[in-house]
């Protein structure tokens, strides 16, 4: 009897051990299934739901880029005393005007399509060559299409003051970045490539040198060498505290089939048709 009892207890222990082992294996398999399959399914579903939410928020655009205008030319700075054109520096500049349409979906002015805050950052200049020294900054609209010798940005950011009343408009001189809450004025920026040519001496009288893009041909500057691509991000917040962003990229070609900047100046408009020019509404998920 004692041997039989021991055999029974031994079998019972073995069965309990096997049962515990099976339970442990089952837990391990469930853990592996959760991490490899079920968790991935949850992630895919979460991503799909987020994509649906973002798509729904951007179904009807509130803000979009409506027009982009570029005015390019060149100018000279005479460093000689009495301005005898014996020590001349040559600069190329492009003024950029960007218009924002806030009536493409909501035709009336509301808290949704009026601007509370606006700034530009992530500014990058990709030049075709290392000729000159390039800068980008805010451009006073009253000085648009006129040469202005300005300094570079201090912190890679242009923050706009938002005007909401006629009184604010009347007291503003636009020397600092300014934008209307109803999007009725363009964003104006200036690109400047300084010192493309330095210490140039004019051999004849002052009529022998041009104070515009023609001077680049007179000094043998290849227009392809001074072309560039400008990229930056436009951030705006409406009066509902909803955030929007547009990542702008502008390829500036100064050498067109009609002669480009060698003609003196170049005025270009960019096609902004299509959804690619809509501002992206940022959604908190």
C-alpha cells in the first residue's frame, strides 16, 4: 500500500508539474502573440483612426496659398569717395510676395478664418554655387521691387504683428513684419545675395554700368550660378486657437528662355492651383 501511495503522489506531482508547465507555455505564447500580432493590429487601427481624424480635419481647407510673386533684379554699391565707380560691389535681390486665401471654404470672416498669430521659421537657402553671401528677411511692402541692403535674421524666425483694427493700421509704418487678421495683405520677404562681384572698377563713364540685372551680364555673371531654392515653414493660428502650417519651397530660376535677369529685371508668378497649396491643420491626437 505504501508503494502504491508513493506512486500515486509521484504521478500527481508530475501531472501538476506538467499542468504548470503547460500554463506557463500558454502565457508565453499569449505574450508573444500580443507583441507580434495583436499589438501590431492595435497600432495599425490607431494609425488608421488618426489618419481618418486628420483627413476629416483637412477635408475643407481654411487657408491656402493663393498667389506667389517674385521680383528679381540687381544693384550696385559704390564704395569709392565721390562715387567714381572705381570700387563697386554688385548684389542680386529677389522680393517675394505670398498671398493667403482665407475665403476658399468659409466666405464670411469668422474666428475660424481670421489670423491670431503668424510666424515663419525653418528657413533654408540652397544655392547653385557659392558665389556671394545670401540672406533672407522681412521686406517692407512699400520698398517692394527696390534694392534694400539688410542684415541676416538673428534667430531664423520672422514673427509677424497681427493688425486687427483700422487704428492699428494707420499707426503702423510696416518697417517690422506685419499681417492683417483678415489676410488682406501679402507676406513680403526679401532675398539678398550680397557681393556677387566685389571691388569692380568701371573703366568708362557712369553710363557704362547698369543699376539693374543687366550689370550681371556686363560683369560676366552666369545666371545659372546664382539661382537658388528657398524653403521655409509658415505657421499660423486662427482665433479659435487652431494651428495650421504650410511648408513652402520656391525654386528661383533667373535664367529664362527670354533672357532672364540680363534684361534688367524679372517678374514671375507661381502657379498655386491644387490641394498641395492648402495649409495643413494640425490636430491634437
